[in-house]
C-alpha cells in the first residue's frame, strides 16, 4: 500500500505509455489514478492492463480535483495544447519530449506555469538513471579534468520498420533531431552545463518513406522534416560538442557519446537508456570500466515525474524541469535555424545543470 502518494493522470495511451505506468507502480511517491486518450477504448484497455482505476476523456481527467500532476504522452503536435490545458486546469505538468514545437509555445508554457505557481517539465529523464549519474559523478570528482570536447552520434534508418504508427516521426516536431536529439542534448547539458552557440547543417534525404511494420504495412509517408542533422554546440564552460542525428544511416560503429577532458576521456552509455557501460581512459592509460554508482539501470521512464513530485513536496527545482526542457528545445531549433540561415545561432536561454542525485535516491520512497 502506497502511503500519501501524489496522484497522477496520464493523457495519451500510446506505445510509450506502458513504461510510465509500470515505473509509477514501483515508486511510492506516485499513484496513477486515471488515464485518458482520444480513443476511449484504448484508454480503457491500458487502465485494465495496468490496474488504473479510471479511464476517461481528457476533459474529465483535467477536471478531476484529486489529480495533481498530468503526464502528457500525446504526439508532439499536441504537446503544447494538452500542456496548456493541464496548466489552465491547475495541474502540474510533465510532458514527453519535445516540450513544444516552437520557442514561442515553449516560452508561453513556462510563463503560464510560473504565473499559476505550477511546475512544468518533461522527458527525457534518462539522465537520472544509473549510467548518466555515474558519468556525472566521474566528471564532478575530477577524473577527466575539465571537459573540453564531446561527440554525440545517433544513427539509424528511421522507425517505419517497427513502430505501429510512425507517420509523426516525419512531420514537424519529428525527425531524428526532435525524436532522439533530446536524449543526447539533455545528457550533454546535464553533464557539461548550458549551451551558448550552435552551428548546424540539415538535409531531407528521402522525400517519401514506406511503412513496413504492422498494421500500416505498405503505406507511404511524405517526409516533411530534415532527417540528417549535423552540427556543433559551444557550451558556457568553453567545451565544444559535435552532434549528428540521422534517420538516413543503415549502420554505424560510432559511440553514442564521448566526453574528452584535460586529464582523460569518458565513454558515456546510450542516453536513450538508464544503465549501460561507463568507461574511462585517463591520460592514454587504456579504457577501464567504471562500476555504476547509482540505481535505476533498467528502463525507468517516469523518474522525472517522481522527482517533480518530490520537488513539489520539498519546494525545490525539479531536475527534469521546464528550464531544461526549454533550453533543449531552443537548441534543437537552433540547429535547424543555423542550417537554413547559414550562420551561427546564439542561444537566448540558459539553465543550471540539474543537481546530481545521491546514490540512494528514492531508496526510502
């Protein structure tokens, strides 16, 4: 029996919702009491599968006075409208990435949350997992000295071969940068601090994509967003990172993320996971494994919601908070703007690195 949990409602019962339901069940601080979807039957099916008491319309969920936090798992094009409706209803709000599709939308959500005294934040929360928190400790403890450079690569050939409903990945707000870039950029900001300036190049390689997954096998998608984006990001600390995200690459052996410091190099696990292998090479002495120092090495999407709930109770900033999600949104748009305009994009926002987690975080919850 959970003791005095914060009550949560989930809007959007698609593919990603399962892990949020499962993670919430394992954390005493959260209790999912309702779920909603445009397809009410889908909401009912998820409620039955995960033991959620109520499946209802979005309007009913937002009107429920028991619910304190809304988890918005809708498609990217609906993120802004659902978040705004949740905030207007007086609910703290946590959204899947990205925060919104434009800077103006993102700023409006931050300003609305502040005006109402509410929290807004969002995915990814993978940087709260064992792998990236171990990397954070390695950096903070000075093992690689001052970070001076980083590389980040996300290569695949798109999601139409496995996702049951992949069209939105090729619409504005999709593509490899908006779909996967948040994992990489959030990890880099969490490890090295805020970004100050960006240069980018982008292209749309294939005008159309053919779905090969069920149930839409054979249908054609018109691609409306860049599918290969490459660029550099300069950080306030002086470090420079190279980022490449692509849905146009069949195979690659490049590492997800490496951070290179004045005293050594750090191999960072895939930021789309919570665990993974951490390795360090100090002054060319060879790569060594670093034991994970923190918990949550398994898929634990929803940790950011748990931290938001604790932040509300403890009256402190949430780690996966709105300032971080907006900073990453602005950076992604900055890569595209730089490519279109042929010049650097200078960031307007900044953010503090989220506080590092203690090794026993949530152990007592």
